[in-house]
C-alpha cells in the first residue's frame, strides 16, 4: 500500500487489488494517475490532487481511496474477521457448524 | 439531490463492500453496488442472486462483504429477500430486534428479466419493504455472454451469434422497468453507473419508501460488450446521450424524466465502440438494421416523453 | 395472545388440522405458504388461527412453492423459526431449494401431505414425492395417523433445531388417507409444547447487523466436500437425538415412540412386513388376522426414512425367514426405494432373510387387509424372492 499526503488529506493506493482497468486514470480531473510498468495504478505527481474522490468512486476494486485527517489505516476493511480475497489464509472458524 | 461533495462524503463511511474480489477489470457491477450501498445510511442486509457478483465476491472462505449477505439461488433473490424481510418484521414485533434495518437485493438481468421474474413479481405484489436492484448488463455474462431477455436487438451473443443467416438477436429487449411499474409499487426507476448523482438520489428515495422499490441500473460488461475496460463508464454514459437508456423514475405512478441530453446523439455512437455490434458496421454498414434500431430508440423515447408529460399535466 | 388450549384436549381432527395445531403451538415467526392438494387444509386452518389472533406468525402468501422454500430459507437464515407445508408437484418445484435449505443448515419444519407425482396428474396418495426428496438432506419422518402427525412434528421441530442436528425436517402424512380423515387426536396444552420445543435461537442470524455474516457463498473443489461432510455428521447425530427427544416427549405426553421404527408383534415373527405411513394401520389388521390363523407374522414400520435406521432394522430382521417390503413409490429401472434400503441394510447380517418387493397403492389405489394377507403365501415359499411384484394392479 502506498500513501500520498497533502495537508489533512491522503490518497491511498493498493496496487495488489488493482486490475489495471484505467477507469480512475481516465476519470481523474487533474490527470495525476497512470499505470506503471506492471500494469498497476501509480501516481505521477500528487501536488495537483484535489482529493475529489472520483477515482475512489469509480474504482470497481477498492484499490484507490482518499482519507481525511491523516489517520491512515492499513486497509479500508477495519472490522471484518473474515479475510477478503488475497489477504491471508482463510479458515472455517466461525462458520455455521453443528454442535 | 446529492452533489459531488455529498457523494464523496458517502465514501467516508465504513466500506460495506470491499475490493480484492474477482470481478473483471473495469466491471460495471461493483461500481453500481458500492454506489448503492454508499447511499444508504441505515444498517443494511443484502441478498444476491447467483451471478458474477455472487461468485466473484464470496469464494469460500473469503468474502468481499462487510454487511450481512445472503445468497440462495439464481431465480429467487426477491423471494429470499421477502423471507428475510418478513422475519425482520415479526422479530421486531416480538421485541427481538430493536433497530431499523433496510433490505437490498442485487441480481443481474438474467436473474431478473428471465428466470427471476416470477419471484420478483410476487414479492412486489406482496408489498415487502425492500429495494431490488437489477444490474443490467444485457446478457448472461457469468456463463459467457448468452442472450437474455435484456439483450438488445441485433446484439451478438454466444447463443444468438452472427452468421450467414443471422445478425444476432432478432427480437427486441423486454421493457422490464415498465413491467415493474405495472405492479403499482411506490418507487420504480431506471438509472445508470454513468450518472452517480442520479443513482445515489434514487437509492435515497427508494430506501426511504415504505414498500417495495425497484431500480434498473445499466452496468456495462467490458468483456461481453466488447470494449476496453477503461470505457465502462463512458459507454453507459453514451447510452444516456443516445436515449437508448433514459433515466427516469416513477413515484406513486407519476413518471418523470431525470435527464434530457442537450443534443440527442445518433444510436450509432453508442453501438460503434462495442464489438457485440461490430457486424452492423463491418464488412459493410448494415444501414437498414441501423435505421431499424434508431427507429426503435426514437419510438421508445417519444413514448417515455409522452408518459412524463401526461404525468406532469396530471400533477398540476 | 389468546390461548385455546390450557390443558390436554382430546378431539376429532383430520391429519391436516392436527398438523395445523402443531404449527400454531410451535409459534413460528414465518410461514411461507402456497396451496396444493391435499396439503391445503393445513395452511388454511393455520391461516385461520392467525386471522383469529391465536398466533402472531407472519404468513407469506408466495406465488409458488419455489418461492415458498426460498422465502423459508431467507427467513430461517434471518433467525426465525420457519414452518411450511406442501405436496407432490409443490415439493418437486421446491426441490432445488430443499437441497440448499439443508446445506445452509436451516431447521425448517415442513408438513408433507404425500401425493403421487405427475404424470399423469393425480391428486391421491403415494410416496413418490417424498422419495424424490430423499437425497435432499432433510430428515424424513413418516406418520401412520393424525396423532403421529401431531406428535412427531412437535418432536421433529425440536430435533431440527438441536445444535447437533440443525437440519430441516419433513413430517410426511399420507395425502387424503390422513390429511382428510378425521380421527380422535389428543392435543397437548399450548404451554407444554412451547416449553418442550423452547425458543429458536439461530447460531449466526443474518439480521444481526453488528456481526455481519456472508451466507451461501461460492464453494470451490477445495471446500465443497468438507462442507457436505458436515451434513453427513449432522445426519448421523439424528439417531441419538431422536432417542433422547422421544424419552422427553414420553414424559410430557405419555405417548412413547420407542426406537427408530415401530415393532408390531415382531418378537417371535418369522415373516415380517415393512411398510411406511398410513398403510401400517391396514397392515396391523392383516397381521392380527394372520396371527389368529397362528401365523407368526409381524410388522416393522420405520418412523425415520432419512436418516435410515440401517443397523437397527438389520438387527430386527436378522434370523427371520422372509420379509415383504411394501413400496408406495417406484424407482423406475430399479427396486422400490424402501426395498433398496432394506437390502443394503442386510449386507452385514449373516442370517439374511429372503426379500420380497411389492409395489402398491400408486396414485391412491386402495389397499385392503386381504391383499396384504395374501402376500404371506409368497413369503412362505410359493413364489421366488427378489422379484418385484405389484399389488392391486390390473395387468
């Protein structure tokens, strides 16, 4: 995960989740995003970013998001005990089972 | 109506649906799902029909859902939702649940227009309080682009392929939104991932409705429609500009139009970038078919304008 | 809430009405229903109970049985006690979701008024509907009369909701023969039933929004098998839980359903009849008459068909001379379903009796005691064993 901070805002990228669809790149009003050599989302320059969240709203994969007040959390999934795809080994603990 | 700031502020809420799911790059469905769930403030329970959304987000033992989520089968999302909603009502009455919960069902066009139509119709008629969202990508995309009742005229699919004797689907798509309107439920709307303000607004209205509500959301499938992943939003936008997929809502029987393009684009502009319509342009342009498609769009648009005008007059 | 039964009450009821009384006394939260003959009087009677304020259940008048079972699964996952009822084509239509109900461990209780499957279309009793659903992962209880239909659906619901089991249960009564015939039924006081069954508490209710759960996910080859295995274990647990609950129920009602099947005059029997459901009543008459002719015959009537009481039945049949297995359903291209089960059960037995398979009563064809009595001649050696025969059929 990468974070770019300006003032009280930060733009977060999670390249692991990125599928390279380019929707955010095409929708960014300041054109600060691009796909890097491995086809993952990257920031060209952060200064023009206005933290409008259009990239965040368009991203089907939750790979890019904005956070306020500089409290970066490792992921925007703070409360679940079950892992999401690709993050850690899942177990069957807690699943409905008899007795 | 929410503005960009309001929409952006929805994103600050805890994520109800999260990433690292296995949906294709540029898929329109997760965009619709996050927009819908973001616009709801209340605790929400989600029911999903079998389809891409279900298969790609809940590969056991992982999940992309941060809200209670239930899948039973393909054709019964509305029936399952009516069961959950009924359980909620009686458990609340018996004092076992105290808070207000909202219910949303997601299904694709196959699970709504075709195999799930009966269950949907029954649930709407019974008046359960839930929002049914159809993510309409105009074919059975989970199984690899087969023709559905929502597939448009002349589109190429794997079960209505183009060949010497065939130009793709020979029938028109069915107007599901109008079928739902005929159930006289309090809120029915057509929306698109190409216009978030409108979609968020409709979700707010639908979720505060005391009764069933239905939103038909156009959501493109880059692989099925045959366009680059980065064109997902643009293509659905073009469907609005060509009036192929108009945005409208029907509140208690009153029709109103939510978007009128300044200049109506010819349907060709929407068709041309999609490979499923490539046979209309290559090797040579099928002018007659294109004219027929344009005629259908014109007729539907005019009909819609009339309905909205009549509603406007009646409400004066 | 109004109560209608404060103490035990003996009254004239049809099987359908008895089943409706069970539904009322179990105080379900949700009952999704769809009419079909001969089950309809169950849901009609129950709907009247709700309309009269005897129970505050949410009835969902769905538009098909498929949606009935779908809504049942939804409500059950939500955390509600759910009951429903069906027959024949209705069960066939909901079958897809029946498999899902058991896999999702929804303890749904369903009264089945068993009826022949189309085609040709027929509204009368046979067991082809229940037999079609035998692999759906439901506990299947067959009842001989209205009293059993009442008692065993009470026990059945407690069995379904037991944490060691957590499986849906269908309580099967023969269509018309039981559903529409009135007989004296002893009803327990409402409170006794409520107390016996207790309140249903789901392990992971979907409606607990504080603790979100993903239910009904997509299981690939890496997990599917293990999840099915859990259902196998749950079915295995039914035998022991059934025994415990019958003891408890006997204390409550004075009616004892000992074991997994009823053994009628089995102790010294050389020839044994095996039959499911209402025909057991007819068979008992036949047995009594044969006993008067000094024939050593007995009847074995399984209450449980799923899980099948394999070991217990093998033990009971061990050493007898011949067994008449009466099937009220076909498994076209093979033996009757009950015959197949019994035959497999006897694999572990050294003194294996001769087996005779009889198909009877399809589409509601009547069966009389004299027809059952005449079967004995075959068993005594007049005819070959291991041949499928038909009773009451015009060839």
